[in-house]
């Protein structure tokens, strides 16, 4: 059994990886519609193969897909990370989907500084009108985003920040203080919420 996921976007931020991008300082209108085939990640059914231990050895025989890394708010080719591409691998066991993300290159970050440490997010299109640019693309601003005003612009986000995480240690989900793994949703960059904690 093969599960195909439309991978709407990868967002990677890190000190030494990308320049700081401030909201609304974008260079023109964006569109991620291309003439090329849609990007898909294939997650094959392989139960019992992956151990969630922080080591990549279990993934050696699994094929991956490579993607260029660009800042989410200004994804021009000239801002692309030059030291390598991100490889994404995926499997499922019938209940859970497992992802491995690897990025080539050296990283410089400040341990414990949430704004200067490696961070990665997977963004999936949920709503039919959701766009890559502007994290769903709803035109409403914070305070006026609801499931009615932004209906159809929903994206699902899985976000991990290294922070003070210790390599190889397992951490739970939610918004914790050590290596938070956050399950969130958004309609645009100003309207992001932890699952179950946003407006109705």
C-alpha cells in the first residue's frame, strides 16, 4: 500500500542558513504554480522498520526526494541555501507516518536561543484554496481569521526547533521548552495556532 502526500512546502530557518526575512518585505507577487509535475513524497508501507531514536541508520535503504532550501517569505532562487539540498524520506506503518529530513552543510547556531537555532517545518495543503506562499494565503489579518473568513486556506504544520534538545533523546509533542515538536495549523503567517487552541 502506498500513501502519496502532496507536500506543499518545506520551511527551514536557522542562524547561518538564511538571512532574516521580515514580514511584508517581500519582493513582488508570488505564485508557486509551475508547469512542472506536482511535488510528491511517497511513503511506502513498511511496519516495524523505523526506530524513533534520533539515528538515521534505519533509513539507509529507503529512497528519498531532494528539495532546494529557500526562505519561506521570499523564496527566490538567489536566496537558495548553497551548501546542499534537503533530502526527505517517508514511511508509514498503517497508523503513523514517519519522516526523515537531512540537510547537507555546516551549521552555526546559538545553543538555547530559540531565534538562532535550527528549525524545520513540513507544511501540507488541507484547504482547496491553500497556497504555499503566505502559508495558506488567507487575506485576513490576526484577529479576523476564523474558520469562516479563511475557509479553504487551511494548511497543517509539523514544526521542530532544536533549542536545548539533546541529540538522540526522545521528546514529546506539544509546545515544550526543550526541542519543541509542534503540531499546528495556519491560514497565513499571522494566523498560526497550535492544534485545538485557535479561534473557531
